[in-house]
């Protein structure tokens, strides 16, 4: 990360699972002054996952002797982070693979940082779900898809797969009536989505990030 020569200002945490928390301390050590921020729901989930009881009973058993001290997250004021004149928008998605999940939407880049709302060709974590929450998850995926993003970065993915915006696999797997993975399918962008991407691409051609600041949220 330091090799990109950017001034990191924020770490945004999409949800409270420990595997998205325990590496934050290494990043804050490398970038003094950076803030690790999250929504109230994520902060609550993080507090639970980093209790001694939870670490000893779950994470410590999976990774004995490897769990570092947790970093306390700051609750984000509002639902946006401003980065060199560009908005990074927090979208609350409710209960997906856990409660209080979110995604970060960057309209000017056509980018969704999806956390665990989206999985890319890897088995989804369903242990905290039931029929009602899986229906909520499907609705969240439809909402993300309706953003017409050019890039959707999943929290868990097959390393050989691109960050493309195809999400039919996740929607099928989270069917409210089933907890088994369904066969993978692919869908082509609809004309409306393709048109939205072309318009956004045209707008981005006029965007110039101010390099001297070297800021990265």
C-alpha cells in the first residue's frame, strides 16, 4: 500500500466480522493518523466479534496465536466520505451474511466496494442467515445491481475472477428457501445498465484527481 505513494486518510469497514477487522492495526501502524470508520451497526458487530469470549471461542480456535489486538472503530458521522471532491457513499444493506452490513458506492468511479454483501465465485457464509435474512440479502443484491456499477469488489472472491458486476450467482445462492449453492449463471448487462455505464464513463473523462494531495480514503 505504501508503494502507491498515497496519503491514506480512512479505512472503511463494511461490516463487523473479525476477518475484516484484525488486519487494521497493521495498516494504522503503517499510516499514522488514518481513521478506521464504520456505521453504528458495524461498530456494534465489531465489538461483539472482538470480545475475549468470541476470540477464544471462535477466531482463536481457527487461528491459534495469530489474532492481534483489535482496533476500536470510529462511528462514521453521516453516510459519506469526501475524497478530493468525490463522494464515497455508504449504503446500508441490512442483514446479508451478517447483521448491519453495508457497501461503499463511488459514483464517479463506477465502483462498489461490496464487503460480504457480494461473493465472487466462492462459497457464501450462511451460518448467520435464515429464510427472512436471505430474502433481505437478495433485496440488497438487487439494490447494488441497480447502481449499474462498472466494478464490484467482493469481500471474498476466487482469485482468478475479475471484479465484474455480474451478481446473478449471489442472488441464486441466497434464495430464501434454500441454503445450498445453486448452479452458477451469468447475465449480460441490460441496455439500461449499459447506457448508464456509458454516461458515467463520459462524465469520468472530465474528472481529474489532484495528484499533489496524494490522498486515498
